[in-house]
C-alpha cells in the first residue's frame, strides 16, 4: 500500500471516530504545548539572568576580602575576614597592563534627608571608575569627579527614584542633602529605570569611597571591581590582582576574586538544569497522552473488529494490519503534536506581549524534542493495540454481529 | 480446482468439544456452482471458512490449484486469499465510512494498486453491477440489495477464481435476494467457481450441485444435470 493512500485511509478512520480523535488531539497537544512553553519560560529565565550579568559590566572581576574555599565559586557567606581590603590595596592594582579600571566600593545603609523628607537607602562609596565599569548613565549633572580616591569630598550622585522622593518637582543639582549627620552636595542624577541583579539602582546614593569610609567609620572595602582590558586579559588580570594583594598582605592569599564568567557559568548551568527539569516534568504529560493514545486505539480496535476481520479476509497480511494501526496512532500523536506546537507558539507570543521585558523564547531543541517524544509515544503505545488487531482471528471477527 | 481430503475441525466450547467438520472430503472443479444447505450449526460456515483459507483445519488436506494450503505460512495464505478468493457475507461487512467505490476498491488498495488502475477497474465493476450512480454513496445511503451488490463488487474486483457466499440473501427481502442470486449466477456463468451457503431451498435448488451437511458431515452431494 502506498504511503499517501495509507495516510488517507488512516485519516479517514480517524475522522470516522471524531469525538475520540478530537479528545486525543487535545491531550497530545496540551502535552506538547506544555513542554514547549515551559522550556521557553526556563530558557527565558536563563537569558534574563545572563542579560543581567552582562549589564553588570564587561570583562569584570570582583575582589572581596576573605579567602573562599571554593575558588571561583560563590562568595564566602560566613567566616572571618583575616585582613582588611583597603583603599591603598585597591589603588595598587591599576599598575598592571591587563587591568583597565579599578573601582573600590564600600556599601552601607543610612538615612538620607533633604528639608523635612527622609529615606533610608543604600549608600555606595565609589570612585569615578564605578560609572563606566557598571555601565551607569547620568541623567543630569555629572558623575563622581576624577579625583584622588583618598580624598573625602562631600558630593553625591542620586538614583532617579530617590531624587523624586526627596526633591519632588524641585531642582536637586547643587542642593545639599544630609546622610546621617553629614552634608553632601548633589552633583548628578542617574538615569531612571536602572535595574541590576538584586538591587534597584533607583533607590541609592553614590558618594566618593573615602567619604563613605569616614561616614561608616571603616577602613575596609566591601568589594573592589576590576575591569580587565579584554576578554583574554581576564585571567592575567586575575593573577596580577592576586599577586599584588599577596605582596601587600605579607604573602597571605586572603582575598577572593570572582570572574564574571565563572559566575555566569554557574548560573547558566543552574538555569539550564532548571529548564531541562521543567521540560522533563512537562514530558510526563506526554507520556500520559501516550497512555491515552493506547486506550483510544484499543477502543478503536474493539470497535473495528469486523473491519479488521474483513481486511484479513480480503488478503491483508497480519503485518499490514499491524502497520495500519501503528500508523494510525502515530498520525494521531503527530497531528496532536502539530496542534500543540501551534498552541505553544500562540502562548509564547501572548506571554511575550504581556511581559515584554522577559526574553521568553523556546530553545530550538524543545519543539523538536516534544514532537519526537510525541511520535515515539504514539509508536510505543500504539504497538499493543496494533498487535491486538493483527492477531485477531478473522473468522470470529467476522461472525461477531 | 479444489480438493479436500479428510478435513477435520474441532472447537472447544467450555467443556464440550464440537466436531464442526467431520471427515469432509470434496472435489470442486473450476467453474462449479455449488449450494451448501443443512441445519444451523451443521458446519456450513466452517466449511466455507476452510475453503476461503480463513480457517485452518485441524487435520486433512486442502489442495487449491495443486498447492497444499494446510501447511502454508499465514502470509502465503493471505496472498492466496487476496488473489484467488472472494467472500460475500450475510452481514455485508462494508466499511461504513467509505463510499461504494472505495469499498469496492479496498482489496486493490490493500494490495498496493495505484489510484489510477484502481479507479478504472472499480468503474468497470460498478458498471457491471449497475451501481455507477451510487459510486459516491456510503453504505448507510444504500438499500440492502445495493449493499450486497457492492459487497459482491468488492469480492470480484481482484478477479478471483473462487467466490464464497455465506447466506448472501439472509438479510434481504425476496426481491433483493433473487437479484443478488441472479448476479452471483451471472458471475458463475462467466467462469467463476461459486459456493453458496443458504437456508432457502428455492435458492439451493438452483445450483448445479447441491451439498447437504448434518453434524459436520456431508450427508448428501447430488448433481442436478438439468439446471433451471
Ligand atoms: N470459533 C468458534 N468457536 C467455537 N465454536 C465454533 C466456532 N465456530 C463454529 N463453532 C461451532 O461449530 C459448529 C459449526 O458452526 P458453523 O460452521 O457456524 O455452522 P453453520 O454455519 O452450519 O450454522 C457449531 O456448533 C458452532 O457453535
Ligand atoms: Mg453459518
């Protein structure tokens, strides 16, 4: 029997049992659609995080005080800091050719006020280099001045949100705000809408690092951001930074240097695993659909006993009957898969419209794998019913009224 | 040419062993016209199923055109059924979702004939059955007599040498029944071997050769030299 005729014949039988076929298509398409949509969500989450990391800065290394046991892994959450990471440590770093910029950072929380308005926000002590490293853009005014980092100049750059809350419609530039009991002159405002992993750039104030150290009364730095000159310079910059600190800390290797790539790889791995897991769980619904295919086909066989007997009487060999029913379940599963892909496409489109900032997109393997699993399920779960059909005794099949 | 020798067929029904065919020996020359009559349960259908290679006897020999069929593998028997044998059933057994034309073409499609060759042959058959106007009707749009004629068309579309009809008029009124018998007889007249199982003595008497079965045995086998 020719393939085109086989398909036509099989389609005819499927259309003949309309309700059953439609229910099956529904089950199969829901399975396929959920695999594709869920993996698209997982993939979207991965891309979202990756994008966020990319926004952190390019060729970025983060130095923090304390030795982490797992090199290149997550920052140490516990454990004492053996020796402070100081401003002069940071200032010694840019002497190396592989290092483009260095931004020493201190972080704390403090009440910020203007006139009678007060807000508790994050205060970041940084230098001019912090702005290009973190891709921060200035909405109005200037960033921190390019001065000796050791100088505690009382100026401040505000996040756009904080500016609105403190000043309302007033012009902030040149005005004096209070942080704790000290006064700082506002010299710049960040562009609004800045968002970075775990931190809203809208609600913060940036002051010179020396000023922050004096404000929080600490000689130690929270982090040192190091920007390598190029991608290839990252390992060199890492080694150079480590050597410099060891030299200055009497041979002690007491800082942790995380490369952005290492962090990225970790997150990438976690989110990929998440995507596979979610996809795998959704694939269970495909297996359920497969069991439904089997049931539907078993019912089809029992309802078409006379027809099967007839085909055998007309000289169809057992394996032809087997093939007919196998193809019928594969066609059923395959059409369900195609409907499922259409549903998934619409779903992803709709989600993309609803959440335009979330980069939802199905990875290419997802629809391919979903369709392959659907077809395989159809084939696998079609075997039992098809064998039952092929083994029917034609005499009994035909004598049943 | 068909030769049955000492055919035995038993069925186990519960504790009881039914002797459906008991020492059946029979020769059917090509082009013969045979009616099989007898009480219900006497083995007529079983005999027809054995003749049609749908059922395998427990013992005995069945030679079809000098080929011993009882030892053939199922695949070969299916191939012989396809090329040599046509069935007509009391219940018609048309595929409800297919048109008359597609029902008639079904054996050719299963045999792998292309749509063009099939279309031509089906048209020829429809014409000879005077069913051309009904070609695109589905079985539920046809009368009983028309359905059985479609079923006969399906049985002969592969040009078999042997036509087996198991109570072909059992579900038809007298008028439709005699039309169907006339059609079968005209096919026999053009050379096909015809075996009809029937309960109707009027139909049975029309055959050149009349077999009467009782309890799985051939009780009488008479040849009427002066056919009607
Ligand atoms: N598949 C079967 N299983 C069990 N018993 C059967 C089967 N087919 C036929 N028989 C028995 O064999 C005997 C002959 O049946 P059958 O050939 O159908 O008779 P007829 O067609 O003359 O009425 C009956 O007793 C019937 O019950
Ligand atoms: Mg019978």
